[in-house]
C-alpha cells in the first residue's frame, strides 16, 4: 500500500486536496451554493442549447449551467466547486513543471486557484468564468508541449477557437503564450507578437456578430460577472497567471534541473511557502468570504425549503436587520405563531413585516413570499414576475415555481402550463412540475387544495380592488370579511395595525371580525392593544376579549409608570417586566 501511494503521490495529493477543500467549503459556505443555484435555470431542451451555445463562451456557459443545477444540494455544490478549483491547481502545476522542471516555487500553482477562490464566494460571479479558465489552462498546456514549427500556427488558431468556446479568456491565452515565448523559448523572434492583434480582431469580430455585447466583455473577465455590477476581485485571476508565468520563466534562468537543492533546503522552502499560502488563504476568506452573509443565506435556504421552525429557533437579535425580522415574521405566520409571539422579538415598525420595494431581485422574492403567506395571489404573482424580469436570461427556478402556483390559483391555466413545461425540462424540478399538471384546467382540484382554495376565494375579492400592490392593509381589510379562512392574511393585517400604532383602525377591525371565524380569539398582545383603545374603561376591556390576567397586569402597569420621569427613565424602569408588552412598544417605540 505504501509503495502504491509513493508511486502515485501526485494523484493522491491532488485527491486529498480536493476532499479537504470540499469539506471546508461545505462546513463554512454550504448555503452559498443553493443561493447561487436559484440565479440560473439549466434546461435539457434544444431551444436552451440554441440560445446558450451561439455566443462567446457559450460552451463554458452551458457546462457551468449544467453543473450549477446540482448546487441545490449544499454538499454537491461544495464538492463541484472543489473539483473545478482543484483542476485549476493541477493544470497550473503541470504548466509550471513544463516551464521550469526544477520547480523551485511549487506553490506558485496555487495563485490562480486563490484568485478564483476569492470570486467564488461572490454570488454575482458566474461559474462560467472558472470553466473558461480551465479551457485556457488546457489550451496553454497543449501549446507548451508543441514543437516550434507548429506552435505559432496553433497559437493563432487557438485564440478564436478559445473565444468561441470560453469567451474572453482567449485574450489571456494570447498574453500567456506571448510571455512563454519571450521568457522560455528563444528560437522564434517576432511571430508571437501576432497573438495580440489576432485576439483584438477576434474580439472585434465577436462584437460585430453580437457574440459579445461590447469589447469590454469580449476581452476582459467582466463577461463572467453580473453585467450590472463591477468587481475588482474578478481581475485577480487574470493578473495571477501572467505573474506565475513570468516568475517561472525568470527562475528557469537561475535554477537548472541538474542542480537539485538539498532535501533540508527543499523542505524548508516548502514549509515557508505553505505558511505564506495559509496566510493568504486566511486573508482571502476574511476579505472576500462574505462571512457575515452566510446566516442570511441560511435563512433564505430555510425559507425556500419551508423550514420555518429552524428560522424561528435560530433567530437572534444580534446584527438585527429588517430583512431578517421580515423573514422571521414570515416564519411565524406560516406556523400560525405571529399572534402570540409578535413582541417576543424586536420589531422595527411595519418594515419588519414588509420591506420597502427597491426593485431588486431579492426583495421581489421576499415580497412574493410574504404576499403568498397573506393569501394574496395576484400581488404574489406580480412580484414573482418582477423578480423573474430581474433574473438572468435563463430564468429563476424559485420564482418560476411561484408563478406556477399563483397562476393556478388565479385560473390562468395556459400561463401556468407554460411555466410547468419549462420546469419539466430541468433535472431537479421536473417531478414537482409534473405533479402540478393535475390542477391544470381543474377548478375543483384547485378549490379543494388546502391552501390554494382559500387563496382563490381571496383572489376573487382581490381582483375587484384598486391599489392592491401599494397598500396590503387596505387589500386585506376588504378581503378578510369575505374570506375568513385566510388566517395568514388576518395575522399580517393585525400585526400591520399594531406595529404602525394605528389603533383607530385596529379597534374598528376588532369590532368587525372578533368573535367570528376569521378572528376567534385574541392573543395577549392583542388584548393589550384593546386596553389602549379604551384605557379608562375596564368594563370595555372585559367585554371585548380582555382576560382577567391581562386586566390585572394593565392596572399594575399603570401604577408602575414612574411619576414625573422622563421618557428614557420610564423606559429603563419598565423594560425588565414590561418590555415585551404592547403597552411598552406603544409608549416607547418610534414608528
């Protein structure tokens, strides 16, 4: 066994690195991968291939899309990413060995890997860039193995071929091949200078035939990133490869293969390089790892998989944001707990229930989820479509599922069937999509659905109302009396009124719906709000759902109010015993 490991030491080392890297990525960044998966939809369909492949880098884009569909499983995403990055190290190592057999700085091969690792943490980065980089390294390795008589011809031909297959890495190949000729090979003088004009002409032709949208995306790595954004880290890998080639070429002149360094010197050199590399990895992860966003991505994953209890259990007030609280309240509504636990958690007004609309993809997804929980199918569908319009051209599977659901609810069966057909062409979603066909053109089945039946009844009222997307309170106000089974909508409406301190409308709603099937009982928080509606009338309290324990505590709270004390003194005096009451929120929380 030992002899076998020694014989295949390089293969074993690469495999061990792959396993360790995959395990580390899974442990620290497991929820990044399903977060990325929802950004792109890969379909096994001729029209998808026909629109993907005929563009600069279309093959790399198609392959990366194929891999990305498996990111729905965190472990698969971690080890697929590890495979891609490990392949970068292995190919870079092979190129270095070809350029410099003595290989005095073996960890130079990790510089391209490290630069790509930095952008893999960014969900706006397209894995197409790493697949394209692998194409580049393969083409460059083949280039270095050729004889001088064919090398120049191969280089000039490889540039347009690489541009078609992988996109703008063709320009980086031209630079790399030119550096290899200048630093390593001395038998050809000026012909390699053809590489740069060939790359420029290829990029220009690509723009002319609309394979690339601009010269910037035809020559630079911006093609592998969200076109609406910029990233400085994106360029590190394009600096790393020339730096590696230059360093290897310069060392080639000073270190000859016949002068092998002593074992002690070699071990010391490897140890120093290992320490330096470990420090660089630490700095890269701390700088570009977006560690602060990992909890957000986990929460997003739990929302997507409807793991509501996990969202509630993991909620902490540290680094509190309205988005986190909005998702927490969504989980409370979906589990029927918002009435009882609304003030158990810090609430920052109505924005803790529904974020302001900022026309971004992630807010569109959140709005669609929240309106769906409210039972408002039209509004949920609207924001799902808004998000889909902001997604990449291939589509967004999460939003397509929501469009299927909401169009089935509203009876737009032809539209739902179109989206079902798209999802049936995918690997992960096809079974779910196929199962929805039983609801197509089947009103009875939709109305018998435990959730959609209620939503359809709400939709029939919702469609008669103006301004449904601007003011969910007004919509729910009209919908609930006609659709008392919409428990989620009623929880949201009451929470909106309480957090907005709109007790006039709360009192009116209470008198309309309390003691009906829409609102059969009051939570403690809601009873406390009734007390404020008539603060000097205990008989009113008891006649409108306030229990004896809340009545007694209300009297105690009024007696505990500090006399002649400022607001901050009163806040501090009452927070320990009454901090989670609606009275405390009403008095001390600014809207």
